[in-house]
C-alpha cells in the first residue's frame, strides 16, 4: 500500500537560506565526486609508466569499466531514491567512493587498480540522481536550471582540485599518496552532510499533494522515451560527454607528450581552466532559465550553440606548436563546453513527474555515461594506439582531432532534432506548477489506473 503524503511540513526548507545551504552542501558532495573520479586523469602518465599500460588500458580504466559499473549501479539506487531517504543514500555513497579512492593507492597492479575504481563507480552511482531529485523538489521551475547548474559546478571544482593536488603530489611525492590525500576528506564531509541536511519534502517547490509509490525504472524510461525531444537530447548529451571525457581524460597526457611539459605545471593550468568551466556550467543554467521563459527551445539551443563555439578553439589547441597558447585556450573551451549539463537535466526533470526525477536523472546519466564516459576515453585511446606506429608521440594529438571534429558535428545535429519537438513534449508534461491540478499524459495514466504513482 502506498504511503499517503499531503502538502508536507516544509520544516527548515521553508526558509530560503536553508534551501541555498543545502544546495551548497550538495555541490560540495559533487565536488568530492569529481575529485575522486578525475584524480586518475592527472595520474595516468606516472601510473602508465609504473605499471606498463597502453592508452587503451588507460581509456578502459578511466572510461568504459568505470562507466559500465556506474550506470548499472545507478539504476537501482535511483529507484530507491525515488522511494526512500535521499540524504542518507548520498551520505553512504560518499563514504563508499571516498574510501575506495583511498584504497586505490594500495593497488600493486592493473587488476587491483581496476577493482578499486569499480568500487569508486559503485559509490558515485548513488550521488547525483538523489541530489538532482532533492534540488528539483525545493527550487521552482524558473530557478531549476540555475540551481542544477550551481550543483554541476562540482564537476569543475572537483576537477580543479584533483588536477592541482594530484599533479603536484605525483611530481614531488608519489601517485599513490595522491589517492589517500583526496579520498580521506570525503569521509569526514559525509558527517557534515548527514547531520546538517534534512531530507527534502517531495513536491515542495510545486506545492502539490503527492501520493503513491514511485514508478519503476522501466515505467519512467517508457515515459521519457515517448518524448521525441528526450531521445535526441539524451544522445546529444552523450555525444557531448563523449568529447568532454575523451578530451579531458587525455589532456594531461597530450600536454606531457606533445609539448614535453611537467605534470605539476600541466595540472596547475588545467585546474585554472576548471574555474572557467565552473563559470560556463553556471551560465549554461542561468542563461537557459532566462531564455526558456521566451522560448522553451532554448533548453536545446544553449548547449548546441556552446558546442559549436568550442570547435574552432579546440582545433587550435591540438594544432598549434605553442604550448602556452594551447594551455590558455583551454580556459575558453572550459567555459563554452561546460554549458550543456544543467539545461539537459532541467529539461529531463520538466518532462516527468515528482517521483520520476531521480530515475529520470539515472536514465539520462545511463545514456550520457555509456556514450560519453564509457566510450569517449576508450575510443580516443584505441585510435591513438592504432596511429602510434605511424605518428609516434603525435598519435594522441591526431586521435583527438579526428574524434572531436566528427562527434562535435554529430552532437549538434541531435540538439537541433530535439529542439523541433521539445515544446510539444513539454506541453504534454504534468502541470506541476499548479497546486490543485494534475495533468497526466496517457503514458503516465497507464502506469496505475487507480493510484497516482507519478506526478501530482
């Protein structure tokens, strides 16, 4: 029997300052998520040398193997998040991935390091879908992309800290120590989350009555896939991430091999570029919130235009013989390329009901991470290995040029296709901003003819 939830007592969430406090704390969690995920990127070269690995193995380690476990674990965790206490799920997840990051420093061979990274992936799978759900429950539709963009800056700040700390520790100490340094603080931060953040009342932002159980992953996926705009948007986001992870995961290796720079120096510059990435992530959500009130197609146009703007600067980075010019232009690409995630998340949440939000994030992340995180670094590494007999140390540079040009244009095509039907799909979505009304689409009505299991 489904629990009955009325317009729940908002508790501390009735105070504006507390909603923003929770957003900041959750952004901190996401920062730890990407510190622990991206620390491997800056450490790839010393790990490769120490363990005698190929670029394909590096791509598998930081890409496909991690992504596969991440998305498979994310589905059941998101299902639980749509039913249970999301704050507690995030807390446990943070402890797990931080502990496994620290244990990565004990790995003596490739298999052990791969196993530790699988543990990191399992933990990180429980981070974002519950956090996305909490944020969308306490911020109104007009603020949602902005709030999600602030949360998503954790990607950039996490990458900044991971690259900076990992680069210098690896250069002057040892790559194993870097894993301990960034892993252990996450366990302490989990205590702050557990004891200062309350579980968010579902539907608080919309002031609606919410009843019934959460729909299953299959039911949520059916609703999302019935929206033509979502299908194209999800593929576009995946291709966007394909470029991002493929380029970012091999960026330190590119500058070390092609330009002969020291890893600590490279880590510092790429960390500084992360500040511009955070600005781009925020602007992506903020600008979308402003423009979508005029035309909801801006949910797709903002990331599409930012993707187009990135391409010429990327080509200069990989073709110039001037290392400082290439490093400086990573600030520009960090800004433009980071504007895609918040609009995509906000759109996915706007297409579904209250108890579908964590699962909608999981479904989007499933597609995004399999295509992006899973295949991006792996394909770049495989192409680099294939070109190495002919181009030597320049094989990675040519691999990045080939992959980025092709996938960039492919990505923009799907954003354009999604924009053609997005207004129609949003019109079919539940009117969650109206306190006393609920409009269900035929797909959602079919989920439960007697009990409303989705939006109110």
